[in-house]
C-alpha cells in the first residue's frame, strides 16, 4: 500500500514552533504580504531576514515530538511505501529520522542566491548584505517558497498524490494552495483520505475520515495501528 502524507505547521506546534493561523499564530502577529512574498522581501529585506532568523533560532532549540517520530517509524519500519511531503520549513521530520522528506515550501535552514540559484547552509543570522559565496553579487535569501512563487518538487509530488492508496493530511488548515487541493487529487486517483488534525480544517468535508486531537497523541496511535496490521 502506498501512503502519501502531507504535514503542516500543526505537526510542529507541540515542539514549540508557532503555527500560522491558530490563535496567536504567526500571521496574526505579522502581515504575510510583508514577510512571505518576494515583494515584501524586496521592500524590506532586513525585516524578512529577522523574521526567518527568529524562526531559525526557534527551530534549532526545538525537538521533534512523538508525531514526527511516529512518521519516521512508519517510513522506516513498515511494509508500506510512504511519501512524506511537508509544507513546513523546519527540519524536525529529518531530526526524527524521516528520509526522504519533500519540502514543497523549501526550508529556511538553506540560503539561496536570487541571482545564480546557488544554495548553501543558512547561517544562524542572515542579513541583507550577505553575498552569495558562488557568484559573489547575488542577493542571499531564505530558500523558502513565498506566496506567488511555485512550490518545489511538484513533478514528484503530483504523481505520488494521484497514485497513492491512502492520503493523510496532518496538522494543516487547508488554506494554502496547491497543498490544500491535494485531497481532491488523491480522491480522483481512487485513494482513501484521512485528516489528522487538532480540529476540522477548511477542507475537512473533502476527507473520507478524520481523527481530531493533538498530533503527538493522534499520529503515534494511528501509526501503531497501521504497523500492527
Ligand atoms: C502557487 C513560506 C502557483 C515559508 C508559505 C486565491 C485562492 C486560492 C489560491 C490563491 C489565491 N490567491 C493566491 C493563491 C495562491 C496562494 C494561496 O494559496 N494563497 C492562500 C493564502 C489563499 N498560494 C501560493 O502562492 C503558492 N504558490 O500557488 O504557485 C502554482 C500552483 C501550482 C503549481 C505550480 C505553481 C505558494 C504557497 C507557499 C506560501 N509559503 N510559507 C514559511 O514562512 O513557512 S505558506 C505557509 O502556510 C507555510 O508554508 C505553511 O506550511 C502553510 C500552510 O499553513 P499550515 O501548515 O496549514 O499552518 P496553519 O497555521 O494554517 O494551520 C495549522 C493547522 O494545524 C490548523 O488546522 C490547526 O488546527 C492545526 N494544529 C494546531 N496545533 C495542532 C494542530 N494539529 C495537530 N496537533 C496540534 N497540536
């Protein structure tokens, strides 16, 4: 059985990383147009670098939670083919042992040169005057996909979603496309669909089944049931 999993900020919430649209979420305190668009970066690169520097620091201090470890177990010790796709830009899946992890919105632990597309490990603090180590003159930015930009690895993601037997969305509000539309693509391919979330997402009605509760409890329970089949 091929299981395609999409995770969002909710899977990292219990590791202490902020979500975007929950009460007190990142987009409640910041305007996403200023912080998660190329235009916002062009307008004020210092503010955007500071936003990602703060989040990079938080990630470095955070630990994977039982939900990340559960998915790593499923990926490593199971008879299932598992495709793990995340909207998250943190590395908690990797630090829990998941491999590979498809980061469709990039990762802020990597720096990207806007001129020559060279990538290198992001320093703890990125600043507008940082220059690309390869071409020397490009503007260094976090290697994340902002609004209006094309998500990464879609050539790998779309066939996996369309061809899987089970599609599971974990900790995502279902508000950001194209990720929010993956459930339809999976259903068109004949897959069963399951939502594991704290509460019903914006796309809850599109799923065949759902389990609600904190990911650190719901995900390991679900994985244990799958592995005991
Ligand atoms: C694109 C950057 C073309 C990195 C992010 C009008 C209508 C429809 C679409 C559009 C539109 N206008 C514009 C668009 C397109 C736009 C879009 O969807 N806008 C939305 C806002 C309407 N999308 C784009 O621009 C995308 N690009 O479309 O290009 C294209 C399309 C297809 C193919 C080729 C080209 C690019 C989108 C990427 C934007 N970048 N982040 C960063 O800073 O992180 S988006 C940002 O939101 C993050 O990546 C995040 O992952 C993502 C989604 O948020 P969630 O992960 O779902 O987090 P959220 O806080 O929303 O929800 C948390 C959930 O967890 C909640 O449900 C909560 O209940 C739950 N939860 C909380 N605690 C727990 C929990 N669950 C379990 N346990 C817990 N403890």
